[in-house]
C-alpha cells in the first residue's frame, strides 16, 4: 500500500483515466482501479468500436456509389468477419495507448472492483482473486453507465441485445429491429443498414433523436427512410416472442398492432448509472431517485474528499467528452486550483449516422420557451460547392440566435462530416462571440464550413448563395 495516494480514481473510462492524467500532471500520487479494461465503455463498447463500424458502413456506401464520380467498382460485398477484425484492431491500438499513458504518468493501475470503505480507504477485490486496500486523500468516482432494458424484457445477449452485444456481433443479422431512436438506436440502424441488414426502428416518441431540434429530427427520419430503413415513431413495443431462429415483435401504432419479424432486437432505450456495490451510502455519498450520484459545483459529492463525474452523475448528456472535462475540473478543484463547472450549453452533441448530426446549445423551441427574441439562420448543403463535390447534398446548418445582440444560442447541423464543423461554434460560444463575428470570419472556399458561415449570414439577412 505504500504511503497512500493523493487520489484513487474508480473507473478508467474517459472520465476516470483523463482525471488520473490531470492529477498526475498536478503532482498528485494517483492510482486507478478498473475491473474491465482501461479505456472503459467508450473505448471498448461505445464511441470507438461503433465509429469503426460506421466507417466500414460509409466505405461500403462510397463503393456502391463510386460510379457516380466515374470510378468503376465491379461488385461490393461486406465481409463482416473482416469488419469485426478491423474494429478490434482499432480498439486494441487505442487500448495500448491508454496503457502507455498510465505508465508515462506513473499512475498505479489496479485490475479489480473497488468499494469505498470510509472516506479515505478504497478496498479492491483484484481480478486475480486477491484483495488490497488503498489509502487515499481523495476519491474520484467515474464508474459510468450500463445499458437499460425494459422491465418485462430480458436482454439475453442472443436475440435480444444491448449495444454492448451488437457492437461485437460476429455475424450480420439479416433483419435487425431497433427499439429506441435516440443516439444509439440511430447510429446502429444507420451502420447495419449500410452493411446489408434490413432495419426497422421503433420509437415511442413522435420523432427520432427527440433531444435534437425538430427540423433535425425530420431531416434524419427522411434520410433514414430514403436509405430503406423502416422508421416507426409514436410506436410501442407490446410483446416479443421467439419464433424459429428469430423473433416476432408486436408493435402498436395508431391503435393498430402489427407483428414484425426480426432476427435480432437491439434495445437502445437509454443507460443507467453504475453504482451498485460501491459502498457509496456507507461513505456518505448521496444518490438521487434515479440512482445517479448527487454532485454540486465542481462535481463534489455529499461526502468530503469524494468527487464524481461522467455518466454516473447525469441523466444526460452521457458523453465521453463531458466526462473527461468534468474530471479535469474535479481534479483541479481537489488540487486547490480555481476552476468552474462545465457550461452545458456549450457542449457538442454528435450522432455519427449517415447523415451525421451535430449540435450544441438550445433548440429553436427551447430558445423560444426561454423567452428569447429568436432569430434563426439556415443554409442547405445542396447550395454548398464542397457538399456537391462529395455527392452529399442532404442536410443543413441552422443557427439559433438572440435578435437583440446576436448571441449564439445553439447550432444544429445535419449532413456530411458535420461533427467536424461544430468546434468553431463551440469556441465562439465559449468566448462569447456573436453571430456578427461568425459572419465576419473568412471561411475557405470550397469547404463544408462555408455552410456555417452562410447560416450566420442568413441570420443577419445577408445570405449569399441561396
Ligand atoms: P437516448 O436517451 O439517447 O435515447 C433513447 C431513446 O429510446 C429515446 O428516443 C426514447 O424516447 C426511446 N425509448 C425509451 N423507451 C422506449 C420504449 N419503451 N420503446 C421505444 N422507444 C423508447 O439513449 P441511448 O440512445 O440508449 O443512448 C444512451 C446514452 O449514450 C445517451 O445519453 C447518448 O447521448 C449516449 N451516447 C452518445 C453517443 C454519441 O455521442 N455519439 C453514441 C451513443 C450513445
């Protein structure tokens, strides 16, 4: 055990390992405990492997449409086992990277399950069967979340799957049903449709990606439908029966029940915090009615010396980059540095489907609800030269501003590579730039980013190319 640690981090996802690195940079003696693999859900089951799948899907689509730019591709087929190997290679390279970073920063890593025993001690049941106790001045809880299911429907990992199962599936399902059209549902529906599955999405609310601006939801639903994905909104899953080697799903929509057949069903109805067995209550850490750890300010829990960040403290946004940034701020707070909680109105939200979705801040409806004198600027990618070159005419940029001073309240994008177009808006928002500065900044031609510029000009009544 040595002389004890300044910080023990529980959970090595993007919250935990980034927090550990920041602590080491600040000269804190740091340990991290992880029962699965360094990198957490994001690296092994979430962000990275799903984006690898989506990239394979994108390449398949490009190959199918190569003829449009005069490149002849004789026949396109997807070798799903090879896609699987590519995904695993990508993950394992990044995994080795995180292991290296822990060594570089002299962060002690413990492979096992941690439990708080009082304020300054963490008990670890190591994966090799032994046990140890770590003494520490501070603790950072970053244990993340796990997929939620429906109370009446067991996820069996065989036909009824969570995203953890689907991402590492070895065989492509011929017919995939997806319950929930949030970020996970839409990304998987998009990827599997491009890889060759017949996909049906069942969403209980009236629109896909219900957290996004309404125009975004409408554009995404249209694009998914055009790609052959069946999207059922305002639809309720009433029952699931095993039939032969597949499933029969009873889905109610508009008062009628339809029976859908599928080989696999993905449950993507949200995620729940992981707090069980952590000893939080005994340590004086309060948890709310939904099981999320309660925090205040820079992520302090109700117990002195214990901070918590990431999915374990939020219903939303459950995002890797949010967890990392919260962890940095929590650790700076521990070290006595001046810091502040994140501004959640300047946090990027990205859905890596085809088409991509990217946004931050308020939707138009939210801005109106908050009483702003809303002025909206829009620009379609169909009028953007680079989008036309890429053959990606769908989608738009929408900026939501306050008419009074031109404050940027939110940006909402659908279309090619839009997840890479958000940072200028985020930076603008964080330095309190207005729509006037965005409109005055020179944007290179021809780039997709010109659509952001033109949307800003549109908000000021000066759009050029429409
Ligand atoms: P979500 O909360 O984004 O979406 C869940 C969807 O399921 C909602 O549309 C909801 O209305 C629907 N739903 C709930 N109960 C239902 C039912 N009984 N029948 C039909 N539909 C139902 O949750 P999701 O997609 O599971 O993602 C979990 C978290 O992971 C989110 O916070 C998300 O932001 C995060 N994530 C982020 C990614 C990214 O940044 N690209 C990728 C994947 C996940």
